[in-house]
């Protein structure tokens, strides 16, 4: 692998750590592996709640390493999921935290939504939010503007 390729890997690793560190600070968990698990869980749920094109558009704005995680085990033919309510979304996240549930799953998900609003372009966040059911959209805090991607 070329030096340039290694630099690209190092950069995406650093970006991913920045995202996880930011989320861990927002949550005040002081547990980066757990914050990463939450980020992954919410990204997977979002991916499965969105129409194919919107899911791909969101994925394109993620750092390379997170993009790979986002697409992990994705079955596009099964998206979007049929039951797309806020309760179903939160239940899906809770499934990944059976052993160590967050004190408030809704607030934890809101922290990920805030992170995405900070890291992904405002236009893409607007499209993603618009594609979600109304009740789920209520937990994506506004304003949802981001200065730029990643």
C-alpha cells in the first residue's frame, strides 16, 4: 500500500475517533466503546428507516471508516422497514443495549442526531429529517445546520 493510501486510512481513523469522542462527551458516558456502539446502532437504524437513495446520500457524507460500518450487514431490499415509528426506532436501539441500557434511550439518540447535525451538511440533514416519520423527527433537535461535511 502506498504512503498516500496509509495517510488516507490514518485520516479516516482520526475522523472516526473525533466523532466517537464528541459523542462520548455529549453523553457524558466516559465510555468510548459504548458511545461507538450507540453511534453504530443509530446509523444502522437510520439507514434502515430511509429510502434507498436517501440512505446512500447520508452514507456518502460519513467518514470512510464509519461509511463501512454504516453499510455493514445492510440488505437494501428490506428497506425501509415497515414499522417506522419513533417507538420502533427507540426499541431497535434498546436491543443493542440490553446488558447496559442508557438511562434515557431517547436522549442518547438525540445526542447522535445532534452529532450528525454537526458533522453532516445542513442540506443532507434536512433531507434525512424530512424522510423520517413525524414522531421520530421530533427527537432530532433543531437547529440542524452544519458548517460542512465530516
